[in-house]
């Protein structure tokens, strides 16, 4: 975690009072989340999660994020929900920061997803997309195609130091993506970061999805393309078509893809690889010695991008033509 | 926390199996402890603490630390205890590191201790000292008087950059401490780091003491002098004699101090201030930008050291002559 706010016992007890959670038994700062400071709380009433929103999160987005969790949970999506205080408020303040108490979601993230896990996230993502349809608030995707060039420009000069030829490779890929990016696909609320660390399982069973702080409005199929990158490559970089098939089939059983979405999948997957490549490249080039969370090497996303360039139809992802 | 090891779900589940704690429901890395990686685990059987010992902890010391917790708990001291696996082992291995599962101690650290908290830690420290008397293992105090000069030498050249005149002030203080340091006081197991963050309360009640990773054999009264520094100064640097009296009276009700210990208190308090001043000075001068835990400013210990120089008898700490 890049930032970390300390919270004093008295402050925390005063903050908790309007939620009626009984006596505070213990609390611990959690080494999780790059954007926020998180705490695990234990009170008479159980375990809870406390998030303090740090500078990198725009406070204007908080009603969107918290409202989305409420909305999804009301639709039956397994996810954490904000607690509301006596006056019905979900957003409060602690240690000079916007803060929210959130229900504690049990579960464990899988480090090596199997096809059954990919099927579970495929199904969950489709249900998430359906549940989000009538959510009233909206939020633009700052990390969609129009956001990539500024990110690229911030890293361009040093890109070849990471991998020879990377700058010109990204330049031509970006030009193509900007030209061909599909604009007319079905839109809705997307999670935009449904990586294995943001999904929990209990034993074999999916137990919930969380960390909605990249959620926004965008093409639903783009979210699926993000999951292809996040769930269907092995640690050695190889694409696992069995996992992709499991993911896509489970998704389409809940929300079928239309012909445009199917045709766009390879390009969406290239775009999604580009998005994570660019943020990782930036974080890699701007990493700080001694930071707790070491940035992830961007190279694995170069490989993914190149893989998707070779895919010409959805059958490359295991879907029948 | 300076170091942090990631643990994969499968590894952790395999590690947990011999402890018979049921299904793993969740685990979180804890932003706590500078020396180790810590996790909070939730299983069918409750909440547990998992510690992975990183390089800064000498693996040879682990039987001492874990054995001490077992010993103290058996004597009725409220503290975390290591869990033993099916074969009776408390020390295991995870992610290539020595690892121990430890019971979860409920409680909250007080950021602004009141006299009643000082009395509670005084009593608890005396009980700790009595309980430690027949502990069979021993461990030298690497941060006692003989360890201070090497620490000072590592910071001397830059000390005046922190505070003008600090290098010569510490040089003469150190020479005096080395010459006059009392050698014949009652010895035993000391906690050596019983700061408010290592002590828990539940409401008004003391609920336990933890973090024994500086525990060692040394003069018992030196441990009390550490607590004088740790509990009896206000955030603005002022000494609070009411808190000191509460601490010392509660301690001596359980373990009376002999005449030598009483007379040595001011010097022990100077030595204790020197010890924390030197480690903080070193960490301050060697701090890393972007590190999670920012080092504590050593200046407050310069002030404490100067305060204790002016104390000529235990009455300066609120004890009757």
C-alpha cells in the first residue's frame, strides 16, 4: 500500500458510535489496497472493514462507489456493502479523510485460478452486468482508450529501457486501437478490475467480488476482455484456452454476447492488455525504493498484447464460431 | 512495515492443516510490525494471528520468543500464545520463512495513556517479571549499554544535522553511562519494548501485553525505566509525574524495588532514553523515501534524556523518599 493513515483509538471509537456496533474489541491496519488505508475491525457485532479514502481517490466518486455496492447487494450480488449510520449515511469522516464502514466479506483469493474459478468469475461478471443495468449514477472510464495516450507519453522516453523496441511497438498499437476501437457495443457499469485478487472463493465456491474503485460506465464486453487477461494466462505467460472457454461460456449463459461484441473480443482484449501494460509501465518506471508493494513487471502484458494480435476470431478464445 | 511476504492461498491452506483449525475463511496481511510479516486469519475456529519471521529476526531466537509466550501464559499473564500443531510444534515454515500461528489477542492500544493505564502497565510489568523468573531459556540484550556505542558511531557524523551539538552531547552522556551503569541489580526476563502500542486495553481494563521480540535478560528495573519513558511523557514532551507515580506505585505493590534499584532509577531512565534515541536516530538517518512506516523523530528522546539528567532521586518520579 502506498499510503497509510494512522487512526487513534479515541477517534475510532467516536467514529463508530453512530453505527451501533457495540464495543470495539480490536482493529488492525490491513496491508491491502494501493489507493486507500484499510482496517479490519472486530466489535461485539462481528468483523467489519473500514476504508479511509486517500488523495488518489476523488471524493466526488465516493457516492458512486458506495451507492453501487448498495445497489448490487440489493440485486443479490455477493459483495461487501457499506454500513449506514443512525442517520442513514454511508459516508463519514475519520482522521481528516472520507471514510466508510463496510461489511466484511469472507473468502480467499486464488493465486492459481483453475477453469472452475474462471467459470465462476464469468458467471459472476455477467450477473454483475445485469444487476448494474438500472443503477442511476454514472462514472466515466478515465482509463479507456482516450486515456491511454497520455499514459503512454508519460513513459515513452524510458519504455525502450524496459524492453527494446517497446516505444514504437506501443505507438503503432495505440494508433490502431484509437482508430478501430468499437464505439457501439452495449454499455453499462463495468467492474474494470476483476482480477483474481478482487474475487473471493470459499473452498470451491465463489463467495464474492469486491474493490469497486475502478468501476465505471463502459462497454460490458470490455470488462470480459479484462477478465480474459486477468484469469486465462498461466504464470509462465502461456494462454490457457480451456480457462478462456470456461470463462466465456459461463458468462454468455447468463448474458449472451451479440455479434458485434463477439467480433470485437480480440480488439477489446488488445485494448485491455494495453491499459494494464501502460499503468504497470508507468508504476514500474516511477517505483520508489523501499515501498511496501513492489510494482508488477509490465512485460507480461506485452506478451499478452502480442498474443491477442494473433487472435482473429472468438474461436481463438475457445468459443464456437 | 519494512518487509512483507506474500502468501498464496494453497500454501497457507497446506500450512494450516496440521493445526486443525477448520476451513480458512479469510486472511489479510497486517500493516503492523517492522521486523516481520503478519497476517490475521479467520477460520471456522475463530481469529488467529500468523507471523512470518523475516531476516531481521534471528531464527535462533525463535524458541526463546515462542517458549516465553507459552511460559508466561501458563503463569496467567494475558498475552498471545503460539498454537501447537498435531505434533506439538509451535514453529513451522511458510513461504520459505520460519512461521508461527499465534492466538489472537483482543484489545486496543491507547494513544493517550491516562494515569489508570500507567498503573495497569506498572502492575502488568511486575507480574511479567515475576512470571519470567523460572523461564529456562535466556537471551542477551543486544541493545543494552554495550550495544549503544556502535549504534552511536553509525550515526555520529550526521547527528549534528538532526540537532546542533547532538554528537558531543551523546558522546559525553554515553561515556558517563558506560562508566556508571549499574551491574548488580536484580536480573530476569524483561519485555524491553513495553510501549503503549504493545499493550492492549478493552474499555478501561488491561487486556494483554504482546510483541516479545525484544524480550531478553537484563535488570528488571531497566524495564520499568523503559516504561517511564514510554508512558509518562505527554505528546508535547512534558513529563507527567502523576502518571509516573501511578506506574511506579502499581509496579512496587506487586514487586517491591530494593534500595539499589530505587537509587538507580534516574540513571536507568537516562540509559533507556539513550537506547531509543540511538535506534530512532539511526532509523531517521537511514529512512527510505516511500516506506510505509515513517521513522519516529529522535528529538523527543533528546528531551527525555535531558529531563532525566535533572532527576536526582526517585522522588523526581513521584515516589516517596
